[in-house]
């Protein structure tokens, strides 16, 4: 009987894990940074309060730390140039050209944050 692709098999391709976890964490971190840099009059209503901005900053910090773990996983399991190119070219380009234009910063952060939380145990399990 065949088990799930993400959980249970030891022969899951590290490239798929790296790309999925790296993309969602980079997108969430960039979205949080973009919301943080907006002027006060252009920020979303919940981000204009102090607690809202703390939540955005914490989401960005959690995403950035998980991105570091995804990059370490990528450098450990893949050739060195794959995570390097993804970190500086592929992930930001996909975020800016696709995710940010389709969803906007706030929706992208709200959508990507649960995926960042899900990426943590996936990285730990396949490390």
C-alpha cells in the first residue's frame, strides 16, 4: 500500500520540499515587509493599530526564520547553486510578478502564513 507523498515516504524529492517551503516563506516575509513599509494612511485597517503591526512583524519574523531553515535544507540536500538562485532570483520574481499582483500584500500574507506554519514540521521531518 502506497503512503502519502508528503508524509511517510523517505524518498520524497528534496527539490520539491525546498521549492514549496522556500516559496511560501519568502512570499510571506516579503508581504510582511511590504505592509510594514506602507505609509500610515495606506496601511490596511488592522495594520494601522499597534497590535496589528506587531502581528505583521511577528509573521514576517517567523517567515524569515523558516526561510533560513528552508535555505539550510536546500544547501544541505541540493547543489549549492539551486538554493542560491532561488533565494535571489526565482522566489522574489515569482512573488512580485505573480503572487503580489494577483493577491496583493495583505491577502498574500494571510494565505501564506498557515503554509509557513505547515512548512516548519515538513522541514523538520525531512531534514
